[in-house]
C-alpha cells in the first residue's frame, strides 16, 4: 500500500475537494466518479478509460473502476503512483508537493528524455515514467528480469 505523506493543509484541501466534488467536477467526470468519490472519500487525480486513480485525505492512493465492478483497491506500483500524483498536481496545483523527488540512482527516462511527456505523442498520452522524467532504481532481481535473463527466487 502506498501512502503519500500529506501535510495537514493538503489533507484539509483533499477533504474539501471531496466534499465539493459533485458541485465542482465537470458533468462527465462527475457522472462516472461521484459514487466512487462518496464511497471511498477520495479525490480523483487521474482518469483512465475504465479506472480512476484517487487519493484519500490520509494520503492512501486508491483506484476504482468506473464501470459496473464495485470496490476500490489500494495501489503502489511506482509508475501508477507517479501518474496519479503528476496528473493530480496538474489538475490541483495545491498537490504539487506530493510529487516524489528524484531518488538517488534513478535513471532519466529514455522515452521522454527526462521531459515527462513523450515527444510527438497525442495530448494526454502518459509516459512510462508517470510524468516525472525519471525511472526509479531497480532492485537487482528486477534489473536481471528487465534484461530478459532468467532469475531464481
């Protein structure tokens, strides 16, 4: 489970946006997400074809489907965490402090060359780095798997 460190001010901002979601959100977004916002008390950060990535006031990141499948799931895959936080900060600049800083050993994203957006891609296309411009350092076994070599665990 990924929990983002939120200040009391950011937590209050998230709670207020959740409470005002149905009044503030555009109609299409509201229609697909109002029940998820109410049920999970989470602020939508990123909207996909079938899922919404959101944050609760306690900093827990959750996702839910906007189709008929009920329930939310916490998520912690680094790319999706970065996508949610970068997209959320674009929508709500008050959340910019939640975007993780580049950790030691991170590599510049080869797809976007550190820009966070894929050159020449359609607007709204999200890079594999999640919009940060960097990829987190891989664990030694992940490096071997990424290289296509068999691993033992």
